[in-house]
């Protein structure tokens, strides 16, 4: 998909996709949105030292990049699986300014996220291993079970097929007990679908420009059943 570079209000970039009239991240602040929803409320809420992460929508690689940095900072071992049907061109990824918001030397890791081979497990640091899958999440089988899910697909208005109860059920069935799912979407039907699959769902205060977002947890008395 063709995309245009946009500077958001916190100084970080996002990409606008004219084809679907939507941005990858909030124009109020891409970095702030990802930090709050996926890192502070997701990764940092996971108490394990070895964390298996599933990202639905690799996109710009921002969530993976922030997770890599946090894994290094906290010295937690992360196995990161990311699905993406429409990978971003490396040339486009090189325009994004996320590394410079930390320090220039972090660009090496950000670019490795995008240049690493698809379909292969790639260790990027002693604490972070990446598996990128270039496939349609809807029809794909999941290769593992997970402790943390970043659900970051385009909005239900643009990609309704990604926000069905069937999708959430597939994820739930491949979650470990106490697994955490976070998503920017707080729509009532999405919250109810998550609840119907068995997640315990809560609304949390959102980043600038968004009042709330959702965090869902798989109860400890749930059992994993591979389908």
C-alpha cells in the first residue's frame, strides 16, 4: 500500500494510507500512543522474565522497536512474532524518525527489524528474537502460545474482517494463562467480543486525543486448547 509520511503532535512520524484514508498511528502522537497502550499497559504489566509476544499488524515496526528497547532495559527475554500482510518497504521505514527520539545509535536495531528475513527466527539482541510472518492473519495458523498480544490492526471501519469474535477466539485459544491483550480500539462491540471469548476486559485512560483504550486478560483458570 502506498503511504505518506506525517509528523504527529509529539514529534514522531506516522504514515497515512490514502487507499483506506487512515494513518498507522494517532496523529496526536505515534510514539506516545504506542508507549502507553502497548509498552506501559502491556509489556510492563507482564510479570514473566521470558515473554512470548504476538503482534497483529507489524506496520511501521514501532511497537516491536519499543519492545526491543524495553526488553534490553529490563533484561527480559522476548520472542516476538509479528503478522503483516502488506510489509512496509525498507526505503519507507528508513524515513521514520523513531530511533532519533532516543539516540542515533538505536537506528541500527530499528533498521534490522525491517531488513530481517520474513519467515525466519532472527535474534536481534541477546534479549530479543524476531519472527515476522508475511501472511493473512485471518487464515493463518498461530505457531506458538503467547503471553502478550498487541492488537494493532487498522480500525474496524477499515478492516472489519480483523475484528471478529472468531479472530479473538483464535488468539484466546493460543494464549497462556494471564496473557494480556491491549488495543487502541474501545468500541462496545469489540469489547463484548473479547468478553465472549473469555477475556476479562477493562477500559484504561487513553493517550492524547483518545479518551480510553482496552486491556484484556485471559483468566488463570482458562485452558489452552489448540485448534
